[in-house]
C-alpha cells in the first residue's frame, strides 16, 4: 500500500474575517498578498515535502488551484519539477492538471515528460476537470468542460505514444505538427490516477480506462457507493476491481497530546474550510456538472469536498449575512467551528495522538480498502513547528502501524498489482471492494 503526504500549501497570513466577508477563499482580493511571507511559505512547503520523504512516505501529492489563498499551488508543475530534482525515492503524484482550462495540451505533454525524466520515472500524473471556480478564473466555458477534458487527455496519450511528426485536427485542439522531442522516462507513459468528488461520470470513465480513482475526502458512505459503481463498471469491462483501483485523501492532524491535536485540527475549518472554497454559484456553474452528479452531491451526508448540500447552503447564507453586516463575525465563526465535533464523529477530520489516529484511520481502511492513502496536512495559520510535529508523528508512528494494518487487510497498491489486470468472466459475480459491515458499525451521522 502507498502512503502519501499532501498539503494544499495554503497562504497562512490572511485575516480570517476577509474570507468570511467574501463568503469564499476564491476571489479574496490579492491586496492581502505579502511577497515575503509567500516566499517563506513556498520554501517551507518544499522543506516539509522533503522531510516527508525522509520519514518514509511513499509519495508526495501536489494539486493545483487558481485565484485562491486556500492553495498556493497555482502552477504545480513548477513545484513538481523542483521535487523531481531534490527528492530521491518518493513518487511525485499530481492530482491533478486541469485539462479543460490549460488550453495547450501539447505544452502540458512536454512539461510532464521533462518532470518524469528529471525524476527518472517517479511521476504519477493525474487529470482533473478543475473546480467550478477554475472555469471563471481561466475564462473557460463550463459547458465544454468534459469535452475539453476528454479530448486533451486523448491527445496527450497520442502525443506520448505515436511517433511524430503528425498532424492533429480535433474539435477543440489543432496542431500542424506534433513531434515532441522530449518523451516520458516511463513507457508507454507515466501512470494516470484520477481524483474526484463524487461525480459518477468521472468514476465510470476511470473504470473504462482502468485508471485508479482517488476520492478527495468525500463522506465515507457516498464514497463506498462510488467504489461499487466503479466495480460494477469494471465487471462489465471484464475485470475485477480491487484496492489497486482506489485511493483516498484524508484530513489528518497529529500531536503529542489530544488537546493540541484538536487545537491544530480546527485549522481545517479556518475561514470555513473546504466548504468555503468557493461560493455555490462558482462551485457549480451552469453546465459544469451533470444533473446526476449534482443530485449525488446534495445527498452526501455531511457534505463533500467542494460539493454542496442543504447544510452547506445554510452556512453560506449565514456567511452572507455576516458579509452584509446582519450577523457578527464572531457569530459566523461560532457557526463554522461548531461543526468540528460532527466532522470528528464522521471521520471527515481525523485528529489526536498517534494511537488515536492509527485507530481511526484503521477504521477507514477497513471500510474503503484503498491501495493509496494520502494524509492531508492541516490548513489554516498553523505554525511550521506544529505542522512538522504532525508530519513527524505520522511518518514515525502512524504510517508504520497502518502498513501492518494494510498487510493484514491484503491492500495492494497500483504498482503491486496493475489496475485492471485481474480478468473477470462475464456473468461472474464480482468480489466486494469495500466493507458495508464496517461502515455500518461506524454509525455515521447524516
């Protein structure tokens, strides 16, 4: 099983009230940006990732967002190129490049090939449609999002695997000569992992392509439903899905004491946390998601990563009242942080001493049975020291214990067993890919 380190690389110096007034991290005016503090943060985060490798993490995960202090990784391929040179062992996982908004897939193919070469084959590339807010930031039509995604993906694969030069004429992309001189170190190309936030279309596409699907901190019940959707589609494609087909991103904070862990874990809720990534009208612009995906997000107990629910919309209205001066900022903060106990009970946030965290993450492994677990480091204005302590305790105590748990559960990662490599005869009953009994025992709140 693969254990990965992940951080959003937040800008940690923004006054929280500005996020609450804006009702969103996305679009907070950049007059609050301080170049010296941002430079310190970028260099710190690179140090943290290097430290994670030294502690034994198998992979370092990067992502990309635009126009938001929630994540400073606006051009993650730059960070990936640096990591390719300064790390030695860990895989560099990109979750992922937003294909519908980059508008130049040939350039993307060249960038990623260079990173794979510098790292000598440690790149795992991932493709995303980009959050709804990314469509606004990059002036992309959300109605064409999935079309752009599919065509850009197919073109990059073709550019990496078809001898050039050749001409390409597609619906959205046109090239007179495709002949990238720099090709990936890995053959035929780096592996693809696809992250998602409960979109059934994405899950079905992954199953058809035999790509691992990475759930981004989504609620356990709906995530298990999507695991089953993937496995059913896999059986129709003629193979048995297993742990090698699935990964999961989990917010985690670890400290020497329970009290300290819960103090820093509330950084996940700072400014509204992931539920305040962007306003509802930016999260799901018209045409961006299918009706089925939107309904699934609305039904998700406790909400989901960047998704929406009735509860989240109520929170947004409260923050809107705060922005209009009808609700005090302190009352808005109280509403935000009052959700912490429920997030803990539902395992949306796992926090505590190593013993507590090992126990709770073990429950998640029992339910979802993923081959990849990415530990999401705490958000908000948490000090370097507290962050480093959390990473150290994860690397020294949590990950080794979970490796043994994964071994007992028989969880294999995509490198130990190739996704889609186990044939399944038609009309043969597939094996379970999650444990409904373990899920029922958790008694999660709606």
